[in-house]
């Protein structure tokens, strides 16, 4: 956004809160929620307030007397400046999402301070939505712009990585004894205390070693042996290939115009902007992404006695059942609906999932789900070059969209805001990192591994009813328990966009969304077609420049190898760190702990110390909290030193595919794009 003189004008969205409302405090709510029973996070003026997470939060704020009223789906008054850091779509979950608003100082004091606000809100909110922490923020803090990194996780059921399987019963068919092995693995992992937040896990790489049986509990580093031909070996091959594809295609700065809304998609009247490849909006930076080579065995039932098990269900299903009783409807499933629920073999108490995790500055609408969908398509037989075409600015490709209920936001970070506060002297404000450290981070991870995973398992077993049924039951229950809801939604009758939710308008699906998606992949039409662009446009210049850099790097490496006078593993060209090839550079494992430079010798100048990076939401291949902390801090230190070569003369050149882009550059580049997710 530049003026006639070519200078960059200040973004009015950033300066709008430079001066906070008088006698108001800016508070930030650390929000944890499961999204299966909501139409997304953000408020929707054309639907009932209780259908979104923010709507339920506003009702709780009103009932706790933090805000005066809810008018037309918004807080009453123009002093609240209600905002959020990361929007999530229908069915998507989140932990450590930040929602901010201004509240009068008198109201905050009357509520008992920040802890009083948290306790009052949790008393009003349903079990699917929790406020983990409330903190004071600077007056000019805007969550969407101050958030410079986001980490998402996608829980993949194991059958998605074992083609041609598309259901749990198909896995048992192709790999007899699959569930029996799983239950044994879960018990052995608990015995060896290999759990994360109470969930047992097994490492894929160790599982395939036949000479390391976990028959002796004292040998906690070993895993149980498996037959020569088993699902474990096939899983290892798929995970390795998917990680090679993901890191070589989905890292660094690229144009993801084909991983958002399709140009020919029908969104039923809902506005959805198509991203053009020659705009800055298509450009996104992905720092790292991978499928963690670790199988988590999430509990799906508890053992009562012998082979008898009791299913474990999520808070979303419990709320639906309670709402059905309150609304005067039958809470039990009909026999016609119950037959669609996935039946597991007797005695099954755990289901295996793996995590696809990704970290980036910002993401387009549906971007992560389309990346996962394309990755699974290639894993199941699609040609790998289709991804090259999808990332080509001169091609329009229809990429497959993976289901949403398996995705959740794991972390939102605010490094720039934290550094600004740390530089101030005598401020009473805490950085987001320090405010969330310790108990808040532990509560967030526990919520993710307990509540969100329960929601995902219920969705995968097709236990959750259609969303329209869930919302209709909530509407009827709130009409009984909370009569003021009708006044808050009185404006809906005047809006032509409003369509009342009718129960059973959508029949109960015959199988889970993941099963439907995997079956549709067999006939997916990628619909590749060309796009005409100006040869001098920015997008095509980037392609040419990248090709020239790679060619120059390869040529220089060959010269170095012939001369034998330097290390051929890495070279430096025009200030840009390169390796033997771009593909090999992208294949640097993200979980590999970077080597820190040696400490300064006596008489040398002490370089600036690297601060604590704080929790980053990434799952590391570590068996203890101390090991995970060391890997996390090593990764952060490597990024920190890459961004400050003038302070760290011995900074490592090769960092997990970040392409020389630091946090500050990401903030500057992405602040001009919208929407940020």
C-alpha cells in the first residue's frame, strides 16, 4: 500500500488501536475448543449466535457480566474491538488460539481480576470450549497481525497410509491380526512408560527391527518385533515417502493458489475468494512439515471385564445427548442410524493415528487440508509430478480436499510482540510466551490429546450425528435453558441469507468423512489447465530466479568437487545458503537437532545469547520432556542465528529448509496479505 511518492503508507488496520479506549483494559483469552459441533470459530451474522465458537463465547461473556449485551451477533458497543488470531473452519479444532477484546476496568475489577474472568467464563461455557488463561495485552495488539507463526496438526488414521485400505475393517482384512497386535503394543508401551500426555506410542523405525523385542520391561529403548511382512513395514515405507514428498514440495516460499478455493467450486452462495497465482496473496512461507514417524494409540474404549469394553465418547456427543433430553427429544440413536457406526473387533481399546504437522507464517482457506489431500493422493498412486503442476503459477489444478474434523491448530506464536515487550523497561505486561508457559501449555496439550482426539475418534467411527442435527438440538435446548437467546437472534428473521437449521435434513452418512474422501480419490479429476500470465509478472520471475539459483548452486558444487578444496556438502552463493541440490536441501529432517556453535574461547568476544524460544507446538521424536526441550531450543537457536548473522559469526548455514527467511521478513511480507488464517 503505497502513496504517490512511492512511500509505504501505514496500514490503517494496524494503527486503528494505537490508542486504547479510555478506562478499558485489553485482555487476551487463550482458547481451547473442539470444533465438531460448530460452524467454525468466527461469528456469523446470518446464523444463530450459538452455532460458532465465538458466538458461544460471547454468550458466556454476557452471562458472566463481562459485556453488556449481544446485538446482531456482536458485542454491544463499539469499544470492545473483538478479534482473534487464527480462524478455523467448520469442524476444525484449536488449542492456544488467542481471542482479544477491551473491557472496562471497573468490570474487570468486579469480576475478580483476570483469574476471576477465566473462572466465570469456564462456568458458563460448554465442556467443548475452555479458557485456559486470561492476560493483559498492549493497547495496539491485533492478534491476526501480531501472530507470525502457526502450527497445525492433522491426525491421520493409520488406514489412510495403508492403501488400498479405506476403513478399519479393511486393514484387518489385508493385515490379519492387526487389532490384536495393536492392543499388545499399547499395553507394552504403557509398561515401558512410553506415553505422551497419557497416550501410548511406538516409533515406526524401531518397530521394524526384529532383533529388538520389547519382552523385557527393563529395556525401555526397544520395541516389539513384527513379522517380516506386516502393516508396520508398509507404514514405514509410506511415511518415509510422504515425508520426502512433503519436504521437497511444501516447504520454503511458494505460491499455493491451487491449494485454496477452486475457481469452479460452488460454495452455495457463501463468498469465497479465488486466489490468483500472480498476487502476493498466493505466496506463503512454510518452515517445516512432516508426518511424525510415531504411531499414537489413542483410547477408544475402556475395558470393563475380560473382552467386554465400554466405548469412550467425546464432550461434543455428550452435549448433543444432553441437549436432546432437554429439548424433549429421544436421546438414543434409532436402529437405522446406529447401523452406520463403525464396529471394531471385540476387545479393541485403542486406535492408531499418526500426526501430519506443519508450521508456517499464515495459511490460505483450505490450504492445509488440500496439502494433506494431495499428499494422500500421491501416496495412493497419483503421479508425483502433479504436485509440481499444482505449484506452477501457470497451471490451475483442482486438488483434493481432505476432511476437516481431523485438523486442529496446535500453536500460535507472537515472537515480534514478545520481543517488543521484552525491550520495554518497567512494563507490567507479560509476553504471550511467558504467560502461557508451564501450566497453560500443559493444559493445552492435555486438552488436545484428550478432548480433541476423542472428537476425532468419534468422527472417524461415524458416531457423531450430522452437524444440522447437533445445531438443531442445541437451539431447542437453549430455548429452554437460556430464553434470552431468542432476543439475541431476533435479527435473523430479517435476513434473506438465514436458513433455519432442520434436524435430519441431512441423512446420517453411511461411513466417515475420511472413508468417503479416500474412496473419492480413486476417481478424482485434477482438471489441469493452463493460465496465461504476463512473462514479466512477479510469479514467473520467481520461477526463473529459483531455477537459476539451483543451476548455479549445482555448477558451483561440481566445481568444488572437482577441485576437492572445500566441503562439497554446502556452498555459499551471493549470500544465499544452498546445498548440492534443492531437493536434497528440502530433505533435511525437521526433527534433526541442529548443532549449536561451540562456546566462545577465553579472550574471544561473547556473542549475544539466544533467548528461550518457548513452546512451539511441534511434536519431536523425543522420549522425555528434557529431550524435546533440547531439540526445540536447538531448532529455535538455529533460526535465531540465521536471522542475525551480524551477531553470530559462526551461525549454521543449513537450517531445515527456511531459505534464509527470518521472522521479521515473514511479518513484513505477510502483513500485506489477507485473509490470514
